C-alpha cells in the first residue's frame, strides 16, 4: 500500500483489509474460549482459584456472546441446537467454577474444538443468506468492549 498523503483514505483502506469476516470472528471466539478454558484448568491445578475463576468466567462470557448472536427465527434447528450446546457449555463451566472439579470442563473441550474446526472449514461467501440466518453478527471486540478473546 502506498501512502497518498490522504490519511483518511489510508485508514479506510487499512480497516477494510484488516477487518475479519463474520466467520473469522466466530473462529476467533472459539479460539478464545479454548484458550481461557485451558488457562482456567491450569490455574485450578495450581490452586490459583481467583485466576481460575477469572479465566473460566471469560470463557463463559464469550460463549454467552455467541449465544446472543444466534438468529433463532431464521436459523431454525441449527440455531436451536447451537443455543442448547452453548447453554450446556456455560453450565459445565459454572460447575467447574463452583466445585473445582475439572471434569466438567474437560468433558466439553472436545465438542468446542469440533465446533471451532467446523466453522474454520466452512467456505461461506460473506453475502450468503444461510450464514446470516444462523448468526446475526458477532461483534468485534473493539465495537462493544464486552467480548475479548485475547488474554
């Protein structure tokens, strides 16, 4: 990219070239979930309960954001099934957080990994109406200040 002297134009071009697609944001969300679950389990093993709580809560918050983006009216059975899975995942994370029993989280990690892989492998054009029917939109972290998949 060449600098043309027009800062606004350069900024706009950078934004377009670096803005992830909806699908990429979903994959990033799953990466964040898995990262925070791993951190939570490591903190639990080290008996660092406050850090465990923080990491597991962040994983649960990301799942809640994914659940909130589901379009239940147009997403049909897929959206309902994802909703049920997300609720199940949040419940299991809460159980580990409350009981300090890692089996609740270790039991859901393979399913979350499978969902992440499925989203990563999909080849969906940005204007595909079917993809829009499943998810309204996953907000980028800087837009809401609520969803952060880094840590």
